[in-house]
């Protein structure tokens, strides 16, 4: 969706490319089973995040492994780096707290390298695995079906609802000529409330549609 | 705050993961037993709603902006167990898809934002709105108080987890996290209350039904979450709050020792003699400070509710 000039300049959430991490490809790592990738990523993150102290050797090997994976996947490096930079500020923010204690610089560097490696690992997995395959992997790993159904629906309707809220904001912006902070808050609250009411009505229609396609409570 | 990977050590990650998994299991069981099949899709769509609502930014002072967290909003609109599932979906999706919040820290993040935040918020909401006779205004006062308390409670728990992992000292994380989140909580309270007020205007029955769960199941679940939250806070926060220098070492040693075995004895053991040594003037001053805080918070929440629900507003059995 290309936002129209002017009014829609505040509608950054509509950047779908940022919300869909999957980069289509046919490389060997794309074709690996999702369960293997998920379990592998979990193992990787467990080792990197939980190994004691600054273990630079481990971090170097881990970085090498991730770079190799990225190279095999043939996803554009720019895309991967952009995604990494987008998620990095959260980690830096929390890591800054550690600078305020004695010997904090070392702790800061350790935290930063660990979290960057883990972030990059999941950036890579989500770039090379379809979300539906990830969900199937979760089911295979015995995550309760209710939770997986709920994740699937969340992912499916996330985009629908973001667009809906974007349309509501645009409609509002085209009718609101004065602007104040309090008014902004009140109107946004109304938008959120309407979004909830529409969501709960939509859920009823979705249920009817699911039943019409033969859905049962324990899933099929 | 979503804790990223690498900020928690093994014992904290394992313990919080275990508690969070138990809490989510309680919620899954409760929801699949008490919610009619026709409402199951609502859990997923409501998660998408919370996710989308979190992307709407509000201008705050000085060019910065904030967004809704939504735990208490979900709890007020859907009920506590449904809110636990909604927040679990949101956080899991953010973690796996957008690398927002670490995978090893997912348990800790779930504990803080999918269990502590909605459950604490819901309990405060029900107590406060019940005390005001479940009027429209009472619901709004309860929502405001619940939203503030839930934000601060989640921040305290997060500070404890970071300190227990020795990422940063408790003396730094506690004031930093709680100070910032006391302010964020005010914003969360205002926006959550305004949304609930708007829903109550448009669809009063959604508020009056108090969520989609059956009330009977709710109390048993709340007791279950209460036990889990107490265990969690006893492990994450109590060692620091009691000012006993050996508390951290003791918990660490016990948990480190018990890591291979079943985690349950390790969780229960730190509880037995903690409550006694701290009693005294420190407790009295804490109680006084807490009482003053509650009065101030209640007054603010009441003023907000009065502003949003003027006399004569329809529905909810007004006075």
C-alpha cells in the first residue's frame, strides 16, 4: 500500500514490508523443514544467551554460522540488515541500564553481542520460513491447538485490522481541522473502541465462515 | 518493556519460563472449557486488535509518542483468562516474527505482560468497580486504577528479573523501571479508560457482560494465577525487597542446584521464612506510603471517570 501524500504521512504502520518478514526464495535453507529450523534456532539462542560471561569464541562461531546461513539463503543482505537495525534499539535501550554499574562497559558489550546474535538468528529464520510452516512446527512441538489457532488468526487478521484502523484514521483526519493533544487522544480512543467493536463482530462472521468450511473445536 | 535475548541468565529464564507456561496452560484449559466454540475466533481476532492498537501512536510531551499496551483493556473487555491468551498470542508473535523480545526471555516477558499485567489489572478493576457498586463510573474508575497498577506491577517484576540475572543492579533497575512505568501507567490508564468509556457508549452490553468467560470458572482461575504470580514475585523481587544480602545467593544456589531436577521444590523452598524478618517500622512506613498512594490514585481515577461518564449517561445502572 502506497500511502497518499499529505494526510497519510502519519500512517507508517501501513508499511507491509516491515510486517511481513518472509522473503520468498528456493534456497536450501528455505526448503529445510520448519520444525528443524525452529528447534535449531531455539538451541542456538539458548547456547548464545545462556553461556556464562563474555565468551567471545562462542560469539565468533555463532556469528560465522549466521553469516553462512544468510549467504546460503540468498536473501538481500540489505533487507536482513534493515530488519536487524529495526529491532536493535530495544536491546540497546535495556543494555544501557547495565552501563550504570561498576564494570558496566564489559557487561554492556557482552549483552549487546549476545542479543544482536539472537535477534539476527530470528530475523534469518523468519525471513526464510513461511509463517504457516512455523505454526505447523509449533503444533508438532505440542503447543496447545487453541494457542496455535489463536496465533494463526492473529497473524491473518493483523493486517486486516491495521488497514482498517488506517482507514479510520484517514477518515478522521479528513474531517478534523483543529488539532489538539487532548482531542487527538480522545479521537484515537474512539478509533480503538470502534476497532474492538468491529473486531468482535468480525469474529462472529469468521466463526460462521469457519463452521461452513467444516471446522470443529479440536481443529481439523 | 520487552526483555531481549541475552539479558537473563539460565536460572531466571528457566524459572520464569516454567511459571509462564503453567499460567498459559491454566488459561488454555479454562478458555477451552468455559468459552462457547463460537467465541474461540474472537481470541485470535482480539489479539490482532491489541497488536493493531499497539501500533497507533499518541503524542506525548516533547515530540515523543507512546502507545497502548492493552493487557487491562483485553481483561476488562474479554475476561482474565481470555486476556492472558490474547497477550500470549501478541507477545509470541512479536517475538518470533518481529524479534521484539527475546526467545529465551519469552517466558519472562509472558510472565510480566501476559500474566501479571492482565491479572493484576483485572483484580484491581473488579475490586474497585465492585466497591463503587458496579456503576458505569465505577467501571471506569476500576479500569483506570487497574491499568496503572498492572503497568507498574509488570515493571517491578521485570526489574526483579533483570536484577536476579545480574544484568544490572536492583538499585538501578528498580527506580528506573518503576519511575518510568509509573508515568507510562498514567498514560495507559487514561487511554484504556477512554477506550472502555467509548465501548460502553456504543455497546453497553459488551461491558455489562464482563467478558466472554463464565463467572464461576473465573474465581478458580484467578486463585491459580494468584499463586503463580506470588511464586514469581517471591523469586524475582522478594530477595531484593527484603534487603537480605544472602537472599540472592541462596535462591541462586538452590535454583542452580535444582536445575536438573523438577523445578517445583526449588520454587517452593525460598518462601518459608521470608515474611518475618522485615516486619517493623519499614513495613509501617511502606503501608502509610502505600495508603497515601492509593488515595491519590483513586482520586485521580475518579476525576477521570467523572469527566468521561457525566451524570445521566445511559446504561450500567447509574446512580
